[in-house]
C-alpha cells in the first residue's frame, strides 16, 4: 500500500538537503563568492532529481491509464483525482520556474537563462528582495504554496502521516524569531541561493506529486476485501413456485475472508451469525431492512445495506363437497379464498354471472345474477403477472320457499310471528301487524322476501289486498268477529331477492 515507505528519501537526496543547509548557514557568515558556486552544484543535483521524479510520474500516470482501461467504473474516481494532482503540480511548478526567470532577468538582463540553470551574477543581493518583496510576488508565491499544500492534504484524508509530511515540506510559517516566510527567503539573499531554494521547491513538488499519485493508485483496491474461500450459491427469487409460472434463481460465486467476521444487523439490532429469525404471529406481507458491516484493509468500516420481505399466511386446507356446490341466486355468499404462499392482497376473483366484492382478510362476497352455473376463478399476482390458480363450478339455485307468518307485537312491544294459534283483536289491530315471509328463527340463509298480495278469509267472506298490511276493509271484518271465530290468510304471494314469485302456505288464527 502507499505511504512514506513507497518513496523513501534516497542517500543522494539526504546529501543535497544537508548541502543546502550548510550553504545557507555559510551565507549568514557572508562567505566569499566562490562558495556560492556550491549552490550551483546543489541546483544541478536537484534538477537531476526532478528529471528522475518526472520520469517516474509519467510511468505512474501510464499505469493509472492502464488500470482505468481495465476497469473504468472502479478507477475513474481515482484517476480524475490523479489528473487534478498533475494539473495543480504543473501549475505551481511552472509558476516557480517563471519566478526564477524573472529574477534572473533583473540581474543577467539579456543573458538571462530561460531555464534558470545558468546564473551569471550569483552574488546579487538586491534582485530577489525587489522582485519578491517590493513588487509583492513573494506574497503571491506564498499563497500558491499554501493552496497547493492544502490541496495535497485534502487528497490524503486516510493517511495522517502523509498530511503531516505535506504540512512540513510546504510550510510557509514564519521563522522561529517571527520573520515572515517571504522575508526569510528573499530579503538580502544572493540570487544563487534563491534560485537553488526555488528549485528545491520544484523538486519537492515533483516528489510530492509522485508520492500522492502512488497513494491514489493504491486506493483503487484499498476497499477490496481479500478472500480465501469461494463458494457457489444459488439464490432463488422464491422457494414456492406455481405451475405455469417461472422458477428464477441467480447463481453466484460467494467469496469470503474466513479471518474476518462481518457484523449483521436488521434495523439497528445485531443478528448473530447473520441468521435472522422472527416469530410469525400475524398474517400478511412483511418487509425488513438492515446492513452488513465489515472493516476493510484500510481500516475503514463499510456498510452494505439490504432489503428483503416475506409472507405469512394462515395454515389452510381446501375442503369441498362437490355434490353440494350450490349457491342461491340474488343473495350474498361469503367465500374465504386463499392461495398458499401468496398474500391476500395479491389474490383476486373473477366470476361470470355474478358480482364480486373483496373484503378484508381474503374474504369475498359473491352474488349470483344468472341461472345455471357460475365459474369462480381465483387469480394470484406473482412477479407482477396474474396467474390463474384454480377455479370451481357452482350450481345456481333459486332460494327455497320461505314460510308465511302473521307478524304482530305482544303486550311488551316484542315482535312475534305466528302461523297457527290464538290472537285477540286488539293485537290484530296493532301498528306492527303484517303478513311476512321468513325462514324462521333458525334460518341458515339470509334473504329478504316482500309480500306482493294475500287474501283474508272470515265468516264474512274473503278480501284480497296488495302488499303486506291489512286493508281497512279487512280490519273492519275483524272488528265484527266474535271470540272463537277463525281468520285464514291464503293466496299469499311473495318475491325474494332472486326475483321468483312464490305462493306460500296458509296462516290461521282464532279470535
């Protein structure tokens, strides 16, 4: 992996650094001009280092390009950062190169070397201070170095050692006695020394560029996990498949590192060994989310989120009596319909010749509207498609005939039904008196019947009326009856929700 160990300081670089320090100290002693030649030697050595670093950098960029061509998605982010490093490094390097040339033009005039390799007036102390301090270019250089340093630090976020290294190499802090960086570097310094120091910065730029490019290149696989065990796994979309649908499974290679144990979470709750178990006490569809947490080779903890779901259904068995597959026309029939492995919300029913209403919990209300037979077809939505799961034929029958009753309210106001019995005239004249049709108190079928007409027979003759209520003439005949007289209600016609008109039996009461 990258780090300071990837680009250790060579013996040659250490020697150059020591010479730079010695010659700087000698300047403070106001040594002779011959000593200034030593800066030229150091400068030449620094240029050789720059050339070597540049060659190495070009090779690193080529390696980066090769990695990008092999895996653009994985490498693009890091290559973009590497190219930005090159852009920023070249910008500062070229600015310093021009900075040196502008100083040389002030001392060597037309003989100034554009490459700033040959310095004629090495001992000039005025030009560096005038160009850098008087004209303000030293402050601009300081700002550019600060920006470059901060840029390098921002790209080495996972390496505190590198951050400290860049902060030290490109430090522009005042000297120990508080002298600003640009004054310490350019005030009363000979041109030869200034040129060498600036070349040293250029060398540092190329070395830092190489160091950071190597680091970024290493990041292309730093988040990869090393594996020592590979298994083949089959992950089906569903373990329950219906006839006519498709079984779908993804076959994958699972690679793991047996020396590292990931942490599993459902929600924010740890799951031991990644085995998630839950007691299923409620039916329906359930979704859960979580993440797998694993520490990478770079020490960074990474989370891999997931989402899954499952369906809980009632234990069920389908029991049917084929001989009694009968429904009655015109009334509601409650059906409980389920498909194993499919949530109730994904089940639908279609019936030709009947209306269908879906209620909660897999319940359906079916009302036949035709004679003969109806076909109840059950569909389930599986993987976005509706699949016919089965169907059943039901015979449609008219409702059985109800019985006719005389309805009245007793002395306590409770509604009573009577077919044959004794009743006083006062109760017969109550507001609740009517002829009704019903299956009785123990009825198994819920159906409402309407009385169309009936005939009341007494000793005074027969009187026919429509509807279920006694007519005024019928009430008048009842008033004329004596105790022991009979009233017979006959020709009672009723119609039910199936539309069939029925003739019901007699109702007889004695006064």
